[in-house]
């Protein structure tokens, strides 16, 4: 991916040098890799993730992760450029397809742990979007996990992760995320999971729309980049995550969609380059 030398976003909140303990807030609708990844990545890393799940409802979470390394700085610069790309692209798409301005999200960089209104954030939980404060949260160490533990390497795989979380903000801006999460609170677990799958697959599709516009606007994609993103979508499919954790895939527990679904919806967004093409709530074929 060609990203060096381009504009960085001002909407970065860097908490990586903070220390001490922070108090988590009220749990809310968390998008992105979400709770399933807390469990599955915990299996990969051999970590007892029970305290992390308990903190999701509000508790003490360590904030800050020590010295900022050169790799941390590079990752922060990369994320800032990708975030700037999403800002320009979604401003253009909203102007053309929605007919109103796009209000960008803030992206919080942290190391180790931090707080959010949606609960305690930990590197083990993966990136997520919190609609309560319109912020995406990311420990850039997740890129290492994605590459080394989950088999999804490459800078465009990392860019896909950022784009996916910002896609949840796009859903929030469009009013989709709030409506979907409201319904989830009123139904049983199985129905709630099914709605969550549609939310996540739509975010994958919107990530594909972003990638298509980013290529047209910045000529940022290099040979193999799309394969990196599609492979990342495959590796974080519910069935693949559960299988790699030594569990038999259980469709009733899926909250993000299968690997095949995630790949296909990302590809649909890239091919169609349209928000309307990402209507996962209006189709019987996910």
C-alpha cells in the first residue's frame, strides 16, 4: 500500500503514554472484532480473558503500555494516514450518495489498555467502535496479532481493520447502527446475534466501498493489496476463528459472519462502490 508522504489525520487521540488506572464506563453496542475476539485471541495467546470480559461492563483497566517504540511510532503514523484517507473518501461519498456532510470519527490509539464509554478496552479485545462517544479504539499491537497469530499480514490488511471500524462510524452517521442496536436490546440472544452479523457484514461491504474510492483518489493500492484485505476478512470470520481455537463452528453463536460472507461482502463493496449495494438488512442471502 502506498501511504507514506500523504496527509495525516488530526482526529487521532494518542493515549499510549498514559499511565495509571482508568475506570470503564457503561457497556454499549461494540462493533468491530468485538467480544468473540476477546475469547478467541485469548485462546491464541494463552491468556485468561475472564477479567477482560468482566471489565466490559465497567471496571478498572490499566491505561498506557510503557515506552513508545519505533514500531509504535510507525504504526501510529500509518493509522493516521489511513484515517485521513477515510475522512476524504467518506466526505466525497456522503456528498455524492447521501447528500449531506460527513462528520469524521476520532480514533483512539492506546497501548495495553484504556477506558471507553462502552467499557474497558484492552489489546486482547481487538479494535472496536464505540457509538457512545463516536470513537474507534485501537491498540496497534493488534496488527502483530493479526499477522503472526491469525495469518493476515500486510499493510492493507491493517488498513482494512481501520476501515472496518470507521465503517461502523459511517453506519452510526447514517442512523443504521443505533437502530440495529436498539432492536438487539429488545430480542433474544439468537436474534441479537443475527442482527450483529448483518451489522458486521455491512461494515465489511462499506470497507470495500472505501477501498475502491481510495484507489481512485490516491492510487494507493499495490499488487496484492486486495488479496491482503480479503485474506484478513477470511481470517476473522466466526467459523475460522472458532475452528482455529479448537472449537467446532457454531452458527448460532456467530456475531460477525463466516469467512466466506465477510470476503464476499467486502468484494461486493469494492465492485459496486455504492452504499446502497451494502444493504445487508434488506437481503435474505447473507
